[in-house]
């Protein structure tokens, strides 16, 4: 079980992921920072943050071999973030919670819809390596706590913050770790088991349901569900056949 006993808090670091991946920290060690000078996102993008208004977190887990669920871990972590964000908002700002809807966008984004606008609340980045016969995987989470970065990511969906306006705790993003650890432990994330229940709950929250997609390597398609390993299934417009898709090196466009 994950615990704040293994929590390192920093004011600033290059990257919480880099720190844990390259360091000799025991499995279960967690790091939060108020700012990252070289925050990382998927496809070699930068993850922009705003000092004191962003939740920046990484946790390192160690396994004897590559977990069967490694493909689905970004979505698995995203589900934990989503459920933690729902609980946090409900506890601290119940009025905003009633107006907020959370969803997951494959492979690694947590989205928030409020007042008809959908934005990117959080992103998940997994990095791994073998070290001394062990498989070490670092899960990085960047979340907009109370404000969005001045320079939004270059994507279809722009950033959105968990809290829609200033409130007494708007510059205390570290407190989110309490809700997050509860969610990670409740879902047994540290065991990296992509259960049928986890898969179903992710599918129920999928933002891609009913969306027309353009996949660079495949053409136009529709989302057709998840595999048992966390890849997605796509129904291709050409030929009307369903294929398994797990490429994270290209960006799916929502039409």
C-alpha cells in the first residue's frame, strides 16, 4: 500500500519522473513539486505548470518482471486521478462538483467538462527501465489544480483547472495527494493488475465513445472498446473491420 511515509516534497525540480527514474529510491516512493523546469508530456512535449497552482506528482513501482497490464497503466492511473478529483471537488467545492463531469481520453488524459466546455485536467506519463533485474516504472501525473498554464499545450483540447475560481486553498495543490493515495490504494494500483472491473470502469468513462476519429496510420475510425491489456479497438471506416490499436507515438484526431 502506498503511504505518505514515503513522500518527498520539493519546491522545484527538473522533472519528478526523471528524479525517481534515475535515482535509487525504493518502490512506493512518491515525489511532489511546486514547479518543474523540464516537465515532460507524451510525444516529447513539455508539460507546462503554474507555480503553486499545479499538482505535480510521480511514484516509482518495482516489479520482478514487466506487468501484464503495463499497456493499460496510463489509463489505470487516469482512472485513479479521475476518481480522486471527483472526491476532492465534492469535498472542497460541492457546488462546482455538481456542474462537473470527468472522462478519460485514451491513452493518458483526464478530461473535465464544465459549462459545456471540455478541457484537459491532467496528463499521465509512464517511463520505465530495467535495473538490477527489476522492472522499475514511474507514473507521472500533472494536474491543473486551480489555474491553467499561460502557455497551453498544442492539442485539440485546451487545459482546464479542477477549481473554476480562486478559493482559500487555491495555492495548496499538495493536499490532493490525500485523495489520490486513497484512490490508488482502493484500486490496488501498486499491484498493476488490470482487472475486469477496472477495465469496465475505464470504458464507462471513455471520452471517445461515439466519436469519429482520424488515426494517422489507419485513417477514419470509430472507438470500439478496450482490450484486456488496455489497448483500444477501432472500427475502421474502410472495410468496416475492427483492429487492435496500441500506438502511443501518434496523435488521434477527434473529428
